[in-house]
C-alpha cells in the first residue's frame, strides 16, 4: 500500500492509501466531491524507534562476533527439582 497526496482547489490537500500503481491522476474530493489532482510529493519514510533500531544493530553485531558470557545473564538462582530422577539430567 502506498499513500498518495491529492489537492482539491476548494478544500486543499488530502491523502489516500491505495495499492501501488492504482492511483489515478484525479480523484473526487472526500469533502466537497469536486475533482482533485494528484500531486507529486516526497515519499513518507517511517523512522524506526530507537529501541528497535538498537536491538537490530545488536543482533547484526552478534552475528559476526557473539558476546561470550561466563554465567547466565540476570543471575537467576538455579532451581532444584524434588524428583530424584531429575538429578541425573545434565546441568547447564
């Protein structure tokens, strides 16, 4: 989907979201119903939120040079199961 900008002579600019390649050169104004011509405008590029951008960057860096840790991050205490059969399972 793409956002196209149209301009009505009476009511001004308005945006329409349509599938790419389906926007015509004119469209009816949603306010007055008169003809509105399609305008050429700069593309509307969305900015990635800072937290998401940092997570993506961290993921890309770790693909080549993963961080090596000596313990489980967060320092969660290990839980022991009361079932004696679980004692024979491998530990991480």
